C-alpha cells in the first residue's frame, strides 16, 4: 500500500504533490474525546494541548465571569503529542 493510500485510510487529507496533511480538513477532537480514547482526564488532555501549535482555541471573555476556553485538536497534532508521550 502506498503512503497516499495509507494516509487516506487513516482519515488524513493530503494535497497530493507534497503529501502535507491539511490541518483545516482533518478530523478535530475535543478534550473529552481524546480523554476517553487515551484513558486520561479531560483536564490532563487540556494541559497537554493548550500550548501546542495547530490547535483551535474557542472561548469568550467576560469582565464579570471566568473565561471559558475550549480547544479543538487536529488529528496530526494529536498524533505528534502521542508520539512524544511514548518517548
């Protein structure tokens, strides 16, 4: 099986010529989803990813209330962090 076929089978979207995964079109995970898959708490997953390049931070700022931040984690970023945790 070629690299492009493996990438497609894994759910990655590539631009063909360069083989670089397009982060915008990849599957994105919430902290809860990865916490369930990796058997960790949501807060641990949040702490692992909050400073990573490539994540999407969603939230609102209010002067009266605590700021609530939610993140979305692309598949390629999740794979990168998981490999780093294995080392």
